C-alpha cells in the first residue's frame, strides 16, 4: 500500500477550496500553508492563459526530510504517508532545507515543523483528505497507487503524468496531469515583484539576470504564490565561521610538529586549546539559538536519528570538545608529554567536526548550491586558513617561535590559495542544476555580489595574499593579513549559506 495524490490540471480552476479546507481541517495558522495554489500567466496579450499548480508535500518514497531529521520527528509510515510528530521536533529547520518542494514550514504557534500529512486522521478512519472532498471539480484524486482498482491507479495508468524535480530522485507520489512547464519547474516563470491581490514574495529572486533566461519559448510570470521564509538565519553562517576556527585551530601546529619537528610552547598550546573551546562554545550557542524549540536541544544527543548528519555531527562536536578540553588542561597543567600526545588526535577530531557539515549540506536536497562535491575539501582548506590566521594574530610577546610564525604564514597562504581555487571551481564552472546556477548568480551577480566580490574575494583573499607576499614577514602586516582573511571568510560563509536557501523550490 502506497498512498499518493494526483492533480488533474485539466479540471483545476484555481479556486483555493483545497487550501481553505486544509487550513480548516488541520487548524493551520495564518501565514503558512500545507497546500496552496500557484498561479502562472503565460503568453503575450491577447493570447494569454493562466495556469494553476496545486502544491503540497509529495510524500516521497525516499523522503530527504526523514533522513535529515535528527530526532525522528519526520517519519514515513508503512502506507507511504510522510508524517510528523510535533512532540519530538526541536525546530532545527533542517527538514525545510532538505525538502526540494518547499512543502514544510515552521508552525508559528508551536515552533515545530509541519506540513501536509495526507489528513492521516481521516485516512486512518477510511475517509478521503479534506482537500479531495472540498474540490468542486474533482481535480484532486487521492488513494492507494498500488491498488489497480483505485481511481488514482487507473488515472495514472491512463494519463501521461509528471512529477516535480525528478532529478532529486526522491520518487515523489504527487503526480500532475498536463502540467505546465512554467508552473511546475522553478525558475521557468519570472517573479516581477507584484502579485494578483498584491501579495509579494519577499524571498523571490526576481532581480537576477539568470532568471530571465527562460527555457519556455513564451514569456511567463508568477501571478500568485505564497511566501516562504528563509529557514536558517544569521546564526548559521556565523556558526560555519566559528566552527572552522575552533575545529582548525590546531591544524598548522600539528602539521608543523611533524614536518618541522616543532614543539609548541606551553603558553601557546594553552592559549590555542582555550580558543578552541571558546569558539566551540560559541558554535554550540549559535546552533541552539537558531532552534525554534531551544529547550529540546539535548534530544539530539538523547534521542538521535542515526542517519541524520545533524545528529552525527553533534556527537563529533562532543568528541572534539572533549579532546580539545583535555589538550587545554594538559597544556595548562604543564603536562607537555600528554599535551603532545593529544595534539594529533585533537587535530584529526577537529577536521572531522569541520567536514561533517559537508555531508549535512549533502542531505539538504532543497539547496542545490550546497551539493558541491568540493565542499569536504573546502572545509579542510578553511581549517588550514583559520589555523594560520589565528597563529599570525598571536603577538610575539607570547613566545611564538620564529619557526612557528613562518609555519603560520605558510599555512595561511596555502589556505588562501586553496580556498580561492575551490571558490573558482564552485562558481566559474557550469552547475549541474538550474537551481544551483541561480543560487550562484545570487552571489556573483545578484544582491550578494558586493559582499562576495568586495568582502570575500577582495578583503578575504587578495588583500591578505598581498600583505603576505609584499610584507616580507613583518609581524604587524602578517597579523593584519590574518585578521582580514578571517573577516573575508565570514563574508564568504554569509554568501554561501544565504544564497543556498535563497532560490525558491516551488
């Protein structure tokens, strides 16, 4: 048994009865929707037509929202319905990033994720979902697609149907009869900023030049849609930055200890250990502050869902924090042998704590920009960069050996070069999907271009590289290079996180 929906666009009249019925049946608060109707107008006057698209959860066979949820608040039932448990949800909003269909929202009253759940309470009682009953044209058909005698099964066998974003391989069970490309494919219709009834989507990427390169031979605009808030706020790009500093802080010293045989002076080792703990504490604080149910944050550790990289990452952060704490205490207590023994395990744990974010982003299937295979290597490069930058900032009065300072300069320079090459690889080559291309355009040609070109590239790469090349090792210029490199990396993290979730999936 596998329940699914079919939308017959030949019958839909765009009346919103399904949206109203869904809100009434499930007590959906104002401002959010479990099902809604998108309007797209196509053609040139007077030869124009308005197309409708009923949009909701696709109840995927391979639901990415279930895989990424760290506490099993999202789950797939045996009958194929993808349901949610508000009592378990911590409000991390990872499921919103994982959904390629914009189908999930955060309930403004409960602070937990919610979406269409096939009116499971009605389905379990043998009734049809409320949207099916309310539709005056019978444009919505629901039922068991594995039952050859069911209406939906017969419809799917008789008609040619399409699904949204099949390239995501989620195997959605929301099928459309006679779907219009301009409505079903995100980015095919321009969002000009004015909607029917004056509703404006604040997240629309209508200002991008890339959006105007329509695949449709006829002009099309979005005439009505619902607004989807950006799931992750400023805390997440800052978390990327603080985690890179914490996780990578021992990278250059550990590599220097092997390559050059350098021993880290106890005051330096103590300071680095303390800074690792400090920035990890800031990282955790940022993660918790972005939750809409902060009081439940420990459930990631006490009720983990093992497939989620958010849950796995929480344990990696704990492991690194424990090792970094041990390294700090050993250095502070003067146990040089123990500190030296903990240096490499702590550094490797830090790299794991940094790289897990790449696999978390890989589970965010609603953000194609984050699906780059270069991201694990990029996160390692950021660790090398931040480690060299932090060492470059340390004053000579702390007893920084000249060899260690030269290693810091070399690490910072190599980190900058590798960071620049990976950024070039991410944005200069063609992208695999249109969604990733539009997100990249947000960074390079859209509203984020000033932060990217001036902050991330100019201040974050070119200026520190010039200071290192022409500064001849002057401590003041080396320290300045480290400071501006860290500032530029924060600018890049801001662009990467905000652009990835800035392209609409509906």
